[in-house]
């Protein structure tokens, strides 16, 4: 076998003739739409995970813990169950920061359904990366920036502006150096410790 070049020969199925620029743009737009759908699904999943955990759904179903519930009901490992919870908490903290200012709270619905529906364009990986530092994302980056923009009057705080602020805040926190945790988390059967990140 010959050398395999990265990006070549990875196609599934028979070779196709090259696309025109217009066709390539169409395929790219469809791919972008699919990725946006995935990000919106992450937001909906996060809201539902948070609601399920808050309701302690495992108890009436006879499971001993959150992780036992996820393993039995969905075949998901302990680490995955807590990652989903970390995503849910991170998204809730971000939404709370967005709605914290008086200018924002008057114009935005703060119900869990609204939090899930609002697409900040964040991937699950990005939310996991900042889940242990949501205070920094929320207070130091989102709330202050939105407050500054609201008082400057230079830019309307519509969804595109809010989304851009949130995404930049998450990028800033993800690239900032972090300190290692003081002690490893323990699983007491219900939920992770205050600083737990799976």
C-alpha cells in the first residue's frame, strides 16, 4: 500500500467530479446548519439534564444515585453523566449572567425553556472546558461586557451581540491558565462536590 495523504482518500463511496464553487457553498451551508442544530440540541439537553437532576428523578425510579440512574436508563458512564451535568450547570450560569443586568432582564425570558432555546453557539466541549470556571465566565466576562455595551449605547443588545459576547467570554476563559483542583472529587451517590468537573 502506498502512503496515505491526510485529507485524500478519506471519502466514502465512489469518487465524484469536483464541485463548482456554488455547489461547495451550498454543501458548506448545509453542514453549518447541521452543526448549529447540534449546538441547539446541546442547549436543550443541558436544560433537561439540569431539570432531571434538580427533581432527583432517580429516587422514584428506584436508582440509588444520579450515576446509577444514568447507567441503568441510558447506558452512560459515571464520567459522562457528570459531564452532562457540568454542561447543564455551565449553560445555566451563562444564561443567568446574560439576564443579570436590568437592561437584559426586562427583555429576556428566564425560564428553563427559554434558556434551552437561546442558542449561544457553544459546543458541548466548550461548555465542559469552562464548567469549573463559570463564575469567571459569568461575572468577569459576560455581565461586565454586556453592562458596558448597554451603557455605551453604541451597540444594540440583540441576540447576535449577546451571542458574540458569550462566545468571546468562553474563548477568553478557555485560553486562560487554570490552577489544579485542591482535592479530587468524591461520589456520595447524589451529586458532585462544588468544584467537580468530570
